[in-house]
C-alpha cells in the first residue's frame, strides 16, 4: 500500500489489536480494510481484518476461531471482524487488495531441525 493510505483507528485501540494478533497469529500477515481504510468510518465503526499466511496464502488459519473469541472477549469498545484469506472468495480478495493497511507483518516461525 502507498504511504497515503492510513488506518482510522486511535493508537490505543491499535496497540490492543496488535497485542492480540501477536498472541494468537504471530506468523500471519494481518491487513485492515473497509471503511477504516477507505474513509467514512465513524467512532463506533467496526474494524475489518483479514488474516493471511504469507508463505501459503490459501492455507486456512487454524487459530481463526480463537482469535475471533479473543476479540469478542477483549475490552475494545469497537467490534473487530476477522476473516481468513484462505476462506474468502477470490473476488473479495481482489476487493481487499485495492485498499488495505498492514496491521501486522508475519514474524518468521522458529524452525528446529535435528540431524
């Protein structure tokens, strides 16, 4: 995304969102899209997120339900809707790709090998 695209979300909420993401899906990219990126969001507008495996984009996220529950149980005063990139239609992926903000870039998973 270009530098002119921004996320309309108070920093204190963004910090909480990122903390939850790091806890549940550290190895995934997470993008924000929707009205908080395009403009036109209100204070109570939801935050639309999509979780994407950067190495295997079409592999479903096995922690998506835990992540959704964590947002529901959080003290964030806004609703956070989380989608799984692998489970949404290609046309919806294209729509998201037209305007998104990277909320979290995946960390490299730690790989241990023996031998």
